């Protein structure tokens, strides 16, 4: 049986030896291991792939060996449960659904929730439940409450914002803290907010990009997971840049969800640790 152990805690002497030593005592084989120490924050991060049977006392015994407040988790090889939020743009949602159909992502999309019905046929084509929660006539808090209750009914591991063009309330973000991954259509921190390709065009940039990040209460400023770029020229209009950017957005979003599904992401303050 393959299991992934994730560990994060205050840094200390001999942490790797303590973890691997306990694995050896439990007759667990380490098939892959990654570790990182943030020397400024004095934080330790480790992802360990194990084969063998995990005893019930393994995590409690490990917690006794590590600094107080250590965050430990065991993850099975089951697919990561995902709920996707969308508005009207199809490329990121379609990209994820196609990757799932091809079995190229270790995720299971439980449902798509949107504030418009435009993408219902796309979800239906892949046999994924589609829900419309209209924002019309509702405050942001009221709408987020309804969307949040629907998400909670599915109990997902991750919430993916597949071009969900709504600013989330602080209450919503707190409710699903550390679980919301957004795709932003620019190479953050450049061109935050609306119409980033038009902003990029006005500045005459030669590359445009996309950024996947965890969501916090600061618009487009959550911990960055992954970024990529494509080259543009003086001959490209803002509209042409937007079309080119969609391919980058789709790729970055899918890769970010895959990293999350493989438990390779750790939030480290306003940054991330990403094990490739």
C-alpha cells in the first residue's frame, strides 16, 4: 500500500533522522523523499512516499518525536476530491475536465458551480453535476453563503476557481482556508485586478503569463503555486494576447491542481513550498 506522509514543523536538529528512523521501526519502505528548510522562518517541510502498512500509532508516535505543533498528515493514493467554480469562460474548466477524462490528473471533479448557466453543456458532456447559484439580487456575503453551503455538501479537498470572476468574501475564504486555488491571467505581481492583458498591452510587455495561487483576503496576492509565460510582440493586440494567454492559464491551472492532488504543496506564510 502506498501512502504519502507530509510533515511541517519548527526546524530542529535531527528531524529527518527521527522521521526515517520511525519509518524503519514500523517496517515502512521510503520510496521517495523531499525536504526543505526555510532558514529565515526556521520551518521544516518534508514529503515522504511510503510503502507498507501504516500502524494506528504511527502518527501519534511521530508527533511525540517532533517539535510541538507539528502538522502531520497521511494521504492515501485515492483521487483528490475537487469542486470547481466557474462563470462563463470555458478554457480552464474544459481543460480540467478533459484531463480528468484522459486520467491525466489524480483528481475527481465532484461538481461544477457557476453563477451563470453558460457552461452547463460543457459539464454535462463529461457527466459532471452542474449547479447554478445566481448572484442576482444577492449581496456578496449572501451569495458566498449559498455557494459555500453547496460546496460543503460535497466535502471536497480542493476548490478550484476556473475563471470564477467573483471576489470572494472574507467569510468564504476563512471557511475554506488553504483549500482554494485560483488561476489569474497575468504573471503576478504584475497587472493585478481586471483586464490584465489590456494592462500588459499598454505597457508594451514582451511576455505574458498566468499564475496559480492560493486565495487569501488580498486580491490576487495569495501564496503563489505555479507560473508560466509565453512570448508576445509589438504586433499583438490586447485581444490577441488574451487568446494566447488562455492556453497558458489552462496549463498552469491543471498543473497546480495536479500538484495539490499529489500533496506536493505547503503554504509557508505568504509563500509556498512546492516539491516537483
